C-alpha cells in the first residue's frame, strides 16, 4: 500500500477499505507517515466524507493504535460521559462524583479546552496540586480505591487520535462528523467502559451548529458504541447560552462544589442529575429512569456526591480543602460588572461570545503553547428570557490585565442583547437517542 | 490572517482573495507556514477547485516568491517550450537547438522525471560532465554566448513552486488544473521570456487523461500567459504511445542526436520541427507558419541544429564528442528483445506501461531519493497500427539487473497488444489553442 494512493482514493470520493484505513492509522501512529500526508488525507475526508463502515473502521484503527484497557479486575459496571463541548459546561465534575457515590465506576478521561470552549482538565488544574496526568497503573489503582478518576488520556489510549487531533486543530479539519465520531469513540472504547452517555451539544456555543448535524453525529456514535460492545446513548442538548453562571476554570470549580452542596444554578443541577441518572441506568444499577434520578438526586441532597469529589481530589494529589474554603483556589485581582443599559428581556446570551471573552481574559488558549490563567473568567448574572431593569448587573468579568479586559468587554457587549421581547429559549434537553 | 481560516475558506468551497493567496504563498516560501498546513490547503484546492482569478493570483504569488528574470541585456526575442509530460517525450533537446540556430534565444528551464514520465534534466545528465545546475549569472552568460541554455529552475525562480511541487508529489495533490497551471506558468513567466509554446499532452501516457481536461488546462494557461505579457499558445498532442522509439535517458539522447542528423523517427522529427516553428513565429522571426517550418527544417537538414546542440553541451561542461560517438554515453550491459507471439496489428502500445517499465529498469525514480541509471531503458520497434508477424521484435529492454528486468517484462507484456485489426491511431497534433 502507498499513502499517496490512499489519499488519492479518498480525494476522488471513493470508499476506503478497512485495511487501507488501518494501514494509514498505523503509519501515522508510528511516524512512518509524515504529518503532511496525514493532513492531506484528513482534508480529503472532511470534504468527501466517510460512510458508517469507514467511520467504524477508523474508530477501530484508532482504538487499536493503543491498548483497550482491561478493567475487569475492578468490580462493578464501568461507565462514562462525554460532551462534544460547550461554554460553562462543567457537568463532569458534578455527575461523575454523583454516579460514583451511587456505586458506578467512572474511569473518566477528559480533554483540554478547545477554541472558545472549556476543558475538564483545565478546570481540574485550578485545584492546587491536582494531577490529571496519571500513568495507567496509577489510574487503575485510584479507580479501584475511589470508584472515580478524572484524568487526561493516558499515553496507552488511542495514541493515533492524540496525533491526529493535534493536527486537525491546525489544518482546518476539525469540522467533520466522521473524524469527530472516531476521535471521541476511539478514546471512550479504549478506556475500557461498559456504558457511555454522550452529551451532544448544538447551538451557538457548540461546534455542531445545527440540530440535524448533532442528530447525525449522535446516531453515528451510538451505532459505533453498540458495535464495539459499549452500551451507548446520546442526549442532544442546546448550547445557546453558557451552562450555569460561571465560565472560567476556578470559577467553574466553585460552581460545581456549590451544586454538589445543593446551591447550584437550576439548569446545571438538573442536567448533571439527569446525566448521572443515565449512567446509573447504563450501569444496570437502576432499572428505570425514575429510580436512577431519585438515586442521583439523593446523592446530591445527602452530600454523598460532595464527599466523593473530596475523595477524588485528595486521591489525585489535590487540596481537598478547597471544597470548604474557596479562597484556596486561584482568584483574579480585579472585577468589572456590566450592567443593562435599558429595561427589557434578555433576548441573546451568546455562549460562543462569552466563551471567547473568557478565553481572551486568559481562561483558554489562543495558541497551543499558551498557558492558562485559572483565576479569570466571566460570571453570568442573568438567564435567557429573564426580564431585567436598566442598571441591573448582566455579567461580571474576573480579570488580571486591563488590556485583556478591554478586548473581553467588546465581546461581552455583543454577547448580551436586551430587547423589548424575546421568544422562549429552547429547552436544555432536546432529544434522547437510545441504543437498541 | 490565519492559515487555518484560509484553509477552511477553501475547504468550504469559497473563493480566496488575491491577498489571502499571496499571504499563504509567502508563508510557504519563508517556511512560516508548515508543510502540513500547505498540504491541507492543496487538497482543498484539488477538491474544490479555483476560478480563473484565483489561479491567476496563485500564479502571480508564485512568480513573486522569487525574481522575474530580466533578460533585456541579451539581444533578441526570448522564447521557450514546455510540455505537460509524457513518455519518450524528448522534443526539447531537438527543438531548442533548432530554434536557437534560427536566431531565437531559448532560456529553457526544465524539470526532472515524474512518475512514469521522463524529465529533460535527467536526460541531459546522461551526457558526461553536463551541468544542469547553473547559477543565475552563469545561466545569463551562457545564454548570451550560445543563444540557448538547458538547465533546471534556478533558486531565484519561483521558489514557492519548488516547495509546493515537491509536496504535491507526495500528498496526492498533483492532479489539479489550477495547481498545474500555476506551477507551469509561474516558472515560465519568471524565466523572463517573451513567448511560450505549451505542448499539452493527453492520453494514456499523460497526466491529463482526457482531451476536454487538456483543452481546459491549455486555455487557462494561454490566458494567464497573455495576462502576464507572455505571448502564449498551446498545442494539444496525443500521448497514447511513446514518442519516438527510445524511452530512457541515454537512449533518448542518442535518438535526439539522430533526429538532428536527419535520421530520427518521423513522429518525433515532425513534432519537433512544428514546435520549433511555433517558437519562431512567437519570437517574430517568422511571419507565417510556412516560413517558420521551412526555417526550422532547414536548420535540421543543414546540420545547424546539431552544431547548436554541440555548442550547448560544451558550454554547459558536457562532453560534446557524444554527438559523434555514442559509446561515450552510458550503455546498459544487457539487452532483451520481446517478440510478437502472433501475426496481427499493433492495437495498443501503452505509453504509461512502457514508461513504468523503463522506470522499473532504473531510468526513473520510484522514490524521491532514488538515483537514476542513465543507461537503461526501452526501445520500441513498432508503431501503433503497424502490421507485425509472429517472431518480429516489438520492444528491446536495455537493462542492468535481472530482477528489475523481470518486473519490467511483466509491464511490457501488457503494454503491447497485437490484435486482428485496430482502429487508426489518433493524430499526434490534435488542436492548436492560440492567443488573441
């Protein structure tokens, strides 16, 4: 086989054989196929697409580029949740402890922020001492002890995805349903789980802008999960406005702890409990949605979820006292409140612009090599559809540098629109795409 | 501007601005834009295409990546010929001396073999001592002295093309009319010529398989030449069977010398004289095709063309005595004749397969780093449509290694098909696409 022949085949719109896909992925993993050939094939895939069989073969090849973790020596059903990305989307830090508190085993491997969206690993690293980079043995030991770990992809898991993902980010080849599907599913399948809930976001703050594309993506991922023996379901959710109030790493950690204390924003609590409940159903711990939601909510109300988070933080080297004392988290030296300039209704609260404002303040990376300021971010004081009065606070920027503040304020001014009237916002949960 | 935004724009089928194209090409030239981003854009261009304005902007950006040579201190009209590639296509070594012998100035910069096709530089390097790598000053001095130089692209000429061309070869992005157009025309425009004849090949042995694509390519190139002040015309030629008898570097040099001695194959002589004549018309030396052909043929008959070739070889450090003594050229130690296994008509004489057989013997490169064996190749003893008898020689392989011979024989067995009857072959010259 030759890389150029495979590239040309896809370039010309033909279907690649599983053998060709496997051979190419092995070449990328070993370094035998250079980046410039990989990016040419990626672009051909973005433009020409891949059918379900090709996408499954790509996922499989990426799983096989590393190990498929064997967690059979840890008792209990292993389940995980993955989100396709959003702004203020911090459900992982809430639902993982809740599900673990109810008896599920949650070996969660997450990613970093991408573009205007936040990443679970960046949020966790706001916690002093918290280690997201566990070796595979450490990961298994912690999972056995605590029932939940929150880490980054270990080097054994889908190394081909790690390489291709980095390349896609800098070659305009992120926006492709088959590539997104294979990237997400290969990591999750390799993780060694039995059940998976996908939070497929759609809207202004998501990478998938339309419900139709989100549905196609969700169906494809559910199909591949099933094919690989992972019970998979997808929840389509709206990502028009930020989730919860907080956007920015340390601020989001505080909001997660508050939610586990029963004091979180309603939308965030509701979705976190729902997703935790779906994990309990997939894990076979609950036989019905009602029972699962009751258990998940009980873990929240009783403080069992909060205790589990404390345990996770301590086991991964972090300062668990942050749960009781937020002053132990990084905090920005300056605040700036933006107020409503008129009476009216919040007609727009643009998640992408809020996310970009937070990134501009330093909460995200503009370049791969940028470091993250865990203290800065944005607090959103209103919800879509809220009635507000002139002078009422809309958002509060937590900032370090006045230069960055100025750029962020420009974005925030566009992000929130007050109008005389506004249509009702979409519900948070749009649709459930189940297995079987 | 950001490379990723430009890549995405073309990926999504939009038209790039001249500024964006220029910025990207400058980045590729300086190395600021890495190969993996360049190949992603190249693939997007191959699949999405470029309109005439984009192609012109790309050509212009590639010209501006280096110098546009100023040859005004050399008296006389400067003209050149370029072929889009073929098998046994050796007209350059005949027509350039013929046109120069008639008073045209021919600053010919050529390329190396690509895939199954031969390259003028590789052929010239069969001549002991011949230097194709002149510096720009040496090039001008030799052109002033002799009226013709046969060299490779100097480093000053379209360096962006040099980089992109090497990348296209290994990323499946060769077959694109706008990329082919910009690559050819940028080099030729930068060379400093006043007139250009394009030999646009089409058929089994060419890169452009259909007449329709060849015509589109030819029209596009003629348009860009005109726009840049170079009088340009294109001749569409068939490339079904090899041109002339010889395929392989040293063997082709001998055939060129034989042709300049009036003993060459009819098809090769005819096309070389025609192309030389078109150069004389574009140079303003002849006012009519008839007069131009008469002059070109006279240069052949009188031996003036041969004398000019001798002069070119000597001026570029080569052993001009090869013209009189072919034993001074590299020669393969072994020969193998393939004979007709039945009576009939030559129904196929596949240029691509003959080219691949010659490449397999060592006359071309399978990998960029391969070195070339100037002695080996294939002599074709029959023409398409010839009647042959069983046992009659069809092709003769000149080879060094028996291993390579075996692989070449398999290709040659497919290359020549004898049938009871066969349609008349296409004419060599299919169409002329003129300027104005």
